């Protein structure tokens, strides 16, 4: 019974994730057409905030496609989408300042951002191995069902549930560590935009908050969904171990 309730919850969360992501996109598109009062582009704002904070080794570059805005501590660059890099909109100011927030965190060794970014690679590897194992598991399970083998249950446990628990557990941990880092980068962005005068009016302040909050919500939804899937795999695994004793 609990299994189906949790399964229903996961479906609901996945739908919510799509809703939250499309709401963020809509907010971003809307505020991409509202100019910021300073009339400076995302790239200019990013460079000025970096300079103000004494960060001289980070370059701001333009991405070849949309939706890839990030700060890379290894390459020492902030990559901005063309629509952020060249635009002097509220959305551009918000996203650019947020990415600079990550550069400041890294420079000041704040909030375990170095721990998070060190974690990124091993978790990527775990996730890849895990999905390969799950795929093998599904294949074996289907073969087991077709040829009527009794061993399909054991296959289910070891090739689907075990990697599932490891992958979703590791991913949840990563997303949990990411959350405060994201909120803090947005907090820094709002503060820098205001104190440096890129954002002046109350309307602009509210607009910036809307853009950054919509982005943060996508991270929250991702974490909740991962936790639910993790719980499903773990409870199923424990139930099977328990029933075999
Ligand atoms: Zn971020």
C-alpha cells in the first residue's frame, strides 16, 4: 500500500517539477523584456561586481547557447547565455549577479562550495555506473519474465534496487549541499545589485527577487523529488530483506 502512495507522490512531484521549471522560464522571459535602470548588460554588471569584490582572475564569457549560465572554478570563468550576456534587462542583471555570487563564495571559501564542487565529479560517476546497473537489471528482469526464471526477484534487488539506493542517496546529498549555496548566491546577488546601484527602485527589487526565487524553487523541487525516489527504493529494498529473514 505505502509503495503505491509513494509512487503516486513521485508522479505528482515530477509533474510539479515541470510546473516549477516552466514558471521559472516564464518569469525569466518576462523580465528579459524589462530593462534595468542602470542600462548595463549582464556581462558588464558581472565584471563590475567581480572588480568591486577584488576578484581579478575570473573572466566573463558568452556561451554558444541558452540556459547554460554557470561559474566554473577550474576554468576560472563565468559563462553567461547570449540573452543574459548582451541584455540590459532585470533578468540579465539577476542571473549575472547570481553567478558572480558563486565566484565570491569560492574566493572566500564559504558554505562548503569547494566541498560541493569536489563532490560533483564522484557523484556524476556513481550516477553513471548506477544507471548502467539499473539498465542491466531491467534487461535481466525482462528476460527473467519472458523465460520464466525464478531468479528475477534477486536480480531486481541487486541490479535495480541497490544501485537505485546508492544513486539517489548520493544525488540527494549533493542537492542538499547545493541548496544553501544557491540561496546564498542569490542573497549576495540582490545585495550587490542594490549597493552598487544597478537596481534602484522598489519595483526592480521585487522583480529581481521574483527571478531568483523562481530559480531557487527548481532546486528545492529537484531535492524533494530525489528524496521521494530514494525513499521508494530504500523502503522496497528493506521490505525485501525483511521478508527473506
Ligand atoms: Zn547558482
